[in-house]
């Protein structure tokens, strides 16, 4: 059984029938189906407004779709009993893009990370502090960061704290919504490396939502392309992205061709022919 199954999910906003029977509701997700297997990362790429974050919220149980089902470990998250919902909330965590707005500026790192532990685990003060120090160290910070406030950290360090909080309860699935997008390239790759390590160490699964195709490639096992609320492509292996003939995928590929050597070698023959022709004309 897959860890997560999304089945024929459709969602519209403002689904009010207006005058003359005209339906002005906006369909943001249309008949989306996919699965995430335990211990794997599904990268979900798509341009701005494609519906990626909305889909993330549907999976997190905070945006109920009008149609379809989300099954987590076989349980329908929108129709589970209270105890199951509580267990699902523990096993499903999220890390957002903006590390600063995800935390309370008046809380120290220790308090930020302690929140989920206090909600779900009954630890003594000493045990809890020990766990928090272990978590800080696991994400590349240290005991001396315990008493620091968010403004005393860089964006990358604060994202490490958000990650420590997300993994504190050893969840099954983490939704990473543009979690590295606002970081510089070096910090991005360090955080992606950390996420990859944690995935192996904790047996985590990720839904990695991004418009950054390169970041998606660095972390994902499988890959989906969302465009205007439709899951236009879903690859078992991310490498299939290179051979897809879908015009939107080609456009996404072209957008990174110039920078990435791997894509350059696979660059369209057309480009090469054009360059060749051009050089002959000169
Ligand atoms: N609460 C809401 N009410 C009405 N429309 C919404 C709401 N949330 C999102 N939308 C609309 O749904 C569409 C998809 O938004 P969403 O935030 O899911 O896109 P996205 O793919 O995450 O984009 P980005 O890459 O910019 O984060 C957009 O057109 C957005 O305006
Ligand atoms: Mg978004």
C-alpha cells in the first residue's frame, strides 16, 4: 500500500452560482491522482499559480477538496475518526518557503522545536532538552543556539530549525512547499543535502513542491508536472522528464537549458542545427 494516495481530487474556489446561472467558480485542481511510496520523494513542479500549494494544503488536511479522496496509510484523511486524524497530523508535517513567518519571533529555537514534542510526547524537561539538542545537531546547529531568537539566525539557519521542528516527531511524510526557494544557491544545496540525509536516516517521504526544476532534480525520485490545475505528466523516474514530448514540459526544459550542462547536452537538435546554420551563413 502506498503511503499517500491522492485519488481524483478536484477543487474550486468561490463555487457560487452567480446570476443567469453562470458559474464563476475557479477550478484550481482538476482530477488529480498520484501516489507517494514510503521513503521516496515526489517532486511537484509547475509554474506560478499552477495549484501546487493548494494541492499541498489538500494533502495536509487543511483544504478539503469538493471531489476525490486523500488516503494516508490507507485512511481517508477527511473522513477519519478523531484518533486517526490526530495520528495523521503527527505523521504529516510541513516546511514552508518563508522561514521567518513560519515561526513566532518571540520564541527561542528551543521553544520552537519543543512545540510538537509538548503536543505529542510526554517528556521530562531534561529528556526534552536532550532531544532538542540532538535535533539541533542533526540539522547542523548546536546547543549554543538553544536560546537564540529567530532574528538572530540567517534564513538558512532558521530553515534548519523549521526542519528540526518538522522531523521532531519522526513523521512519515513532509510537505516541502518551496522550502529552499528563497535561499541562495549554496545554502539551497546544503539544505537539500540535509533533507536527503534526513530522508534516509528517518525513512521519510517528501512531497517537494517547487518551481525550481534543478532543486526538484536534486532531491526527487519521482516527478509530477502540474499546469493550470492539471497533473499533465507523472514520471516513475525523474529522468523521463528529459524525454517527454509534452509542449509544456519542453518549455520548462528550455527554460533551464541555458544554465545546466546536463540539459545542454540533451539540448534540442533544432538549436544545434540553427547554430550550425547560422555559423555557415556568417
Ligand atoms: N483561498 C483562495 N481563494 C481563492 N483563490 C485561491 C485561493 N488560494 C489559491 N487560489 C488561487 O488558486 C490558484 C493556484 O494557487 P496556488 O497558490 O496553489 O499556486 P502555486 O502553484 O502554489 O503558485 P506559486 O508557485 O506562485 O506558489 C491561483 O490562481 C490562486 O490565485
Ligand atoms: Mg505556492
